[in-house]
C-alpha cells in the first residue's frame, strides 16, 4: 500500500480546494454559522442521490422555503402548519411530504439534544472501532420519533418515504448519505467543514457511491463485489492503512475522479497516467510469487 499513498496524497491535494468540482458541499459552505451548516448539511446530504444537477436543484428549492436562517426556521418548524410551503418539491421518488417529515425529525432531534450532533452523540461510543454502532443507533432512534404530525394516521408505518433517509449498517446498507454528512461535519480542511468537535475523523467510514466503488475496485481497495456496509468498511480499512487518523480524506478525490471518467477504460487510462497502474501490476506479481 505504500506505493499507492503518494499518488492518492497528490490526488487529495489536487482536489482540496472549495471549487475543485461541482458538489452539494458548496451550498453548505455558503452559510457561516455552525448551526446553519449542520441543518443545511443534513438536508443536502439526505438529498444527495441522483444526477448532481438534480440534487443541487432540489436542495436549493428546499432551502428557498427555509429562508436565510435555516437553523432558526427549523427550530420553529411545525409539520402541520408549514407543510403546504413544500408542496410540489419532489426529488426522484421522495415526495414533498417526505421532506416535511425529514425536517420534523430534525426539529425533534434539536429539541431533545440541542443539535443533530447531540442526538448523534447519544449513541456514539468513543471506544468503538468506527461509527457503525453509532449510525445504527442514530437511525433507529430517529425513526422512533413522532411522524404523525407529518404523515397523519400513517405516521407509525415502516414503509414511509422518510425511512430512506435513515438506513442502518445492521441491515447491510452502505449508509452513503449519512456517511457523507459525517464527513462534512467531522473533517476539517479546505473542503470539509469541521462543525462537530467530539467525533474523531479516524472513526469515519467512506461514503460508498457508484464512483467510489468503481475506483475502489480498480485499485483493489476491496475484496467485495456487492455494494453495502461490508464494502464501505473494507475500502475504508484500505484507506486507513494509508492514513490511520483520517482515512476518509481520500473520498472526495476518488469520487470525483470516478465522475470525471465514467467509462472503465478511460478510468484505467487515467489511473495509469497517475502512476497507479504500476502499483496494481506489482501487487498482482507479488500475489503470484
């Protein structure tokens, strides 16, 4: 792995500036107060699925309703009173009612623990290897909060659209959007915001999307072929061998490298140009020896 580290460190440096690529985090960075960044970050990460242009448009539509002070808006948000303001806002299969439910759950988290970070920390174990158990606790406790104000009589059902925002590692999910939110909140560099102070970057898991999967498999960072929590942890373990204190710092560059080269053939050519092909060949030769 030592052959791979200087290449990925250089790639990380190339992407480590605010406007290096079009990304939802650019919207979050527009806000200067930590509580606004936390609220906007959770909304943005929750909607970060699908084409980037569609994701950005959906985030902007939600924030337009919330106004210039989204954290203050959320603290006074009432699911019954304010739901109509979100009518017509949909994102792929997510309906406006699901977005209202998401905001209502966030309001309850903040009411009970002062912040989304406080709600997360209620299930966080500093001694744990990573955030797996904390994410499981976070999602299960979120789904135990009141949803009737958002969904009416259906508010106790398990097939509600808001469930999509709260996956669980114990169910096999890679929890891409939750891990993306944690990356934004926990890490601090030119890109990530470092709003949270009590979770170690060493505990984070890579947000597993299709681009990270393709690049990760090309680099043989994982032995798994099926996406899910096991693959996310496996890729993170490989990256942790390069940087034990901050393994997820490589996520942004790997993701956008994959986005820039959607075809496997061109991706392999780019990796070869970066000098990574030599690493792959040497690793294969070592295994055969």
